[in-house]
């Protein structure tokens, strides 16, 4: 999900679009991390990774 729709149509290039998406993900991630306690964050990580069978 990114704000620019099809970045190629705007002439921004695919790498720029990927960069914007990465920045948006980082903002959401940091917002969650800063808003929650360490215990809640640990539970979130365990659930997120555990659902993929990595833990």
C-alpha cells in the first residue's frame, strides 16, 4: 500500500515506490513499537513469527 498508486505512471521509478513503501512500513512499525510496552511487543513478535512456523 502506497500513496502514489502506480509510481511508474508518475515517472518515479519502481525503486522509489519500494522506498516509499518501506518508509511507510517503518512508520507503522515504529508507531506500534513506541505505543506498546515491551511485553506486548514481545507477544506480538511471537505471534507474528510463530504463525509462520519460525519459532
